[in-house]
C-alpha cells in the first residue's frame, strides 16, 4: 500500500542497525566482527586503514579542528589489544596536564562521552596502541576537534524528493541505501553527500522501471543489499547497488519487509497476507516458513547479526503481534499481543536480546530479554510513530513520527530527546550506524536527511 501523509498504517519498514543496530552496531557489532583490511578496496573496509605497526598509528577523525560527533577514530593497529587516548586543551597540555587519559579502549573507535568537555571549545588529542610487546613508545601525531552544543542535520537534497519508504545504513554510517514506493533505488558511499540512482532492473531479458519498492536491508559494510517489491520480486546486490539480481525463486508476491544478517547471507522476508520466507545463501534459494498465523501482514522485520534471532511486527485482522524466532525463522513464538493493528516497525540489537517496536498513534515498547517481557516507554509519548532503529548494543534508539519529529534515546528508551533541529516532517523510515550516533531518515514526499547526535 502506498504510504500517504497522515496514514498511520505504514508497511515495509525494517529498522537497521546496529547498528545496527545497528551495527548493528557494528559496534559491538550488530553486524559481526570488525574487519578493517589494509587495502581500502577490500569489501569490508570501514573507512580507516589498518597499520601493521603501532609506530605508524595515525588520527583519522576528527582532525584539523573538525567537529566532534561523540567518538574519536584512529587507524587500527594489527593485533592491538588496547588503545589509549589522551585529551588536553592545548598541544603542550598533552604532555603536562591532560584532562582525559584512558587506556582501556578495546577498539580504535573510542567513545569519549566520559571526558570533561564543554561546548564550543577546541581540544587536542593523541593516541597509541598496545600490542603483544606492550605499549608502543610512539604516539600518533596530535589532532584537534571542536565540540558543539548543536548536533547537525543535513538535507541531502541531491537524492531528490520522493515517496521514500525505507532507508538502511552500514555499520559506520558511510554507506546508505534508500527506496521509494514508485521510484528508484538510491545509494551513497559518503554518508549521503552524493547519491547514485538505479531506475531500471533487468531480469530474463526484460527491463523493469520504477518498481513499487517497499523495504530494503543491508549488510554491515553496505556491499550486500536486498530489497522487496510490493507485487513483485526480491532483488539483491553484492556490490553496494551497482547491479541487481532478481531472485525469482522466491516468487512474485506482495512483499512488505526484509532484514539481513551482518554479511548478507541470511535474509528474512515477509509478505502481505502470506508467510515468512528465509534464505541462508544471500537469496539464491528460499524456504517458506510456517508461522502461528498461516496468513498475515508482516509489517516489519529485524535480525540479529548472525541471522538466527529474528523479530517481527505482525498484523492479523484487527490484532497486532510481536513474534520472535531463535532458529533463523524455522519456528516462531508470539511474544506480545496488541488489540489494534498499527504496529509499524521493530528493531533489534546485534545479539537479539534488546528489541524495540513502535505503534503508530500509540507508544514505543522495548524488551531486554529477547521479547520475553516488554516495557511501555510511555515517556516518549503517543505519536504517529512510523519507524525505529537501534544501535548494536540496544542502548541507542532513534524513532520517527509522520507529521512530527525525530526522537532519540541513549538509555534503551528510558528517556528521549527531541531532535527538533531536523524539523517536523512526514518522516517515514530511519536507520542508524552501529554506535547510534550517525542517523539517516527519509521523508514521505520529501528528501533524505542525515544527522549526527550526541553519544
């Protein structure tokens, strides 16, 4: 069904992640173990080069007075066990009076929310890595950043205005993919600064234009994509959307939602008035899974990083259900029942333990035990929610309202912040980087927006 501004029953959204979320949050890696090869052309390259010696460590972001968006990133050091970060208000202060010194980071991407920073100030930082032989004697070159009280949102107008229905993000937030209900598939490899569109799709010597896309899913690194067509097929890409394959074996159906594992191998797709189908080989073959409903509308789907733990928002008649599977869709358990049909979206942490769902016109609900019990996060308010996304660990959530604002949480939904800088719009779908700081959202009959929020 084509989304219409003000229509509270929205289909086909899959929150990402971790994310997912987002990562997956890569992070912890909602999408799986970090893989940062030396060669930037490698399929899992995540925006920084791995160096083989701690003596060659370099600052990556932010540098040269760039804006701080919650984390500091240095080049990854091969076989490093720990990283140390040092902050000061001047370059000289790094040696005499640092304001922050933390040597407990296990990753080269370091959250510094515990540092005593003030808004609108310039800080200097350096880092080093610990390998099997101990801490390296060489620190990275000194870099600088500026803190800001206002977290930026950008209208990525280069993608054009459309009837956007779904957007997904890679773990680091650089690779984005979005689909419109009657339109193209748009992809970006630079966090939305520029976009590439695909509007023609060829299968069995026939070319299709402007398909009725309903949902899209992504692997951690953004190379593997999968999208579903309402009244059409499932299409997959293994090169970040450059080319697409029609997975006709899944059949032509009223597809509504799709979700992916961290590497794109495991896929799960839902239909309107049908069942769930799953794939363990990137869509080459599919299994029609039996569910408690027989025939229902699978409104939204979410997947753990390994693809075994799944969560679904399902509407059957006038009743809404949240269901989960712990065996890649082989069997399903009803976890929560709602006496209305406006379940709109669901998101999952990397391990599938933290879940979050939104009900359009109602509330946000969260679970910390894989759906066994649920908490009504009424503090977020009853709104026309359309989509929700999660970080890899489930602590960072982002949700959007059609005809309203973007809301974020850094404590698994206990409290929420209105991202009013993004404006009140007909928000349709939202996606998150693995650490929850980089967001991308689409507007129904509007543009794609990207934003950075406080960690």
